[in-house]
C-alpha cells in the first residue's frame, strides 16, 4: 500500500494498518517465553493513539513516512511497557487489558516484568538503529527518556499511587495526569515535529496541543470508565473505584470534568486553526480522540 508523504489522500485507517504491520514484523519470531510475552502485549488491539499522533503530525508537515515509522513504533513500545507494569499486582493489580488477560495473568508476574523491561529498551534500540540522522536521533531519545522517566510518566505513576491514600485537590489531579498520561502523549506530538523539522513557533504550538490533548484524553478516559461496561472498555470498568484512584470525576465531579473537557476541545481547535500547514488529517485524529467511546 502506498502512503503519501502529505495528508491529502491518507486515512487514519491506512496509517493504523501500516503501523500494525510494521510493529508486528519488528519483534523476532523467537519462541522463548519472553518473546511470546512481548508479542502478546504488543499485538493487543489497542487504539494506537500515540503512534498515530506521531505519524499524523509528521505527515502534516510533509515528513517521510519511512522516517516517521521507527519513532511511532518506539513510542508505542514505551507505552506498552508502561501498561504491563501498570497492571501488575504491586501497581494497579488489573486482570484485563484491551479485552484480554493482562500480561502477568496470561504468563506470570516475573515474565511480565521482564517483557515490559525488554519493550522499554527495544524502544531506544529502535530509535538508535533508525535511518534518521544522528542529531534527530539524539533529540528523539532525549525526548522519550524525559517523558517516560522521573520527570514524566514514572513520576506521574508515583503521584497516582500516593493519591490512593491521600486526599487529592484540583491542582494535584492535573499534575498527576500531566505526567502520567500527558507526558508520553506530548512526546508523540514532539516526535512528529522533530522529524519534520518544524519551525520553532510551530513546534511550540504543537507542544501546547500535545499538553491539551494529553489532559483531554485522560478526562475522557475517566468519564468513559464511569459510563461504560467492562466489555465495551476492554478493561475492568470498576478498577479505579476499587483502587480508590484519584480521577477527574472523583476529585472535581462529573459536571466540572465535562466543562474542562469542553474547554480543552475549544483550546485544541484554536491551536489547530493557528497552524500553518494543511491540518485535515490532524483534525480528524483529534476529533476521534476527544469523541471516542472506549
């Protein structure tokens, strides 16, 4: 299938299909239990939101799809690593993910830990072995490390666990999810504009869009968990309640959460309107993210 380097005739389904083929082919077809667990986790039919963001942002600025794909794969490998560890008994202790048993339930806890570790390191290996120039590689590796480590996702997960035993206020719930969820979504936007070599002002707008969509995604996620069944979500719909998780509705109430989501959507529309390139495909993706049902 031919994917154009502009977004004029490209669909999100085309991009997702191409991406799924690429990431499925990435992992060695070895039969060790570790490789089986890695395959099992990455083959789960997720939304592929983060790689789609990277591909869409890059294509919006005429980046080469072949240069974007390794970055899109790396971001999803890191995300999948976080899901495996997030589901562990020592963390959120979840049994279901994407409609399937979580990795530690399908295999065992030590194998799940190691599969997550291996996917994390494979993310950096994928970037290092890509055909991108060294300057771009360093920027991407630095961005991924920062967004997933002690200044990003890992910090957010720590704050999230602390919030289970402490009262959480409005500032704290924003801080938790700007790091836990928002950091890696922000990196997905950054990956696209770094590879496309966007001008500084345009990159700043895309970074702000990433922060906006990161929060909007999490608020929508929290709302959907209260409104939908386990079968619809593909994960335990009562998980957050059982774990006493600090969610936007539990801290701020449903109506305020909906109001904030509406404001974030308006903000994202304004940012997209100010961008200098054809944003047709990007608008479609943002609409899908904010209006999703699972």
